[in-house]
C-alpha cells in the first residue's frame, strides 16, 4: 500500500510552517495585551481628570431673580 496521503507535495514540512507561524502569533498576542493594558490605563487616567470633585463649583444665578 502506498502512503501518499501522508506525504505532502510541499517542499516545506507542516512542522516548519507551524514553527514559523508561532513567533508572529506570539508577538501579535503580546502586542494586543500591551495595547489593551495601555488603553485601560488611559481610560483610568482620563476618568481621574473628569472626576466631579476635582472640578470647581460654579455659581449659577437665576435669571428670574435679577428682574
């Protein structure tokens, strides 16, 4: 019986292709984790800027009481 179904016509073995694809996948995964953490930190920092207790109190005058 000929095992031609197990052999590939490609000059590069699947193990080599998997090994070559692993590094870009890991770099992309780590970059996405870093981007997520950076955006979360940016959101927390912007939330601190716009907190209500840090803003000055405005004196609002009624227009009806002036007339």
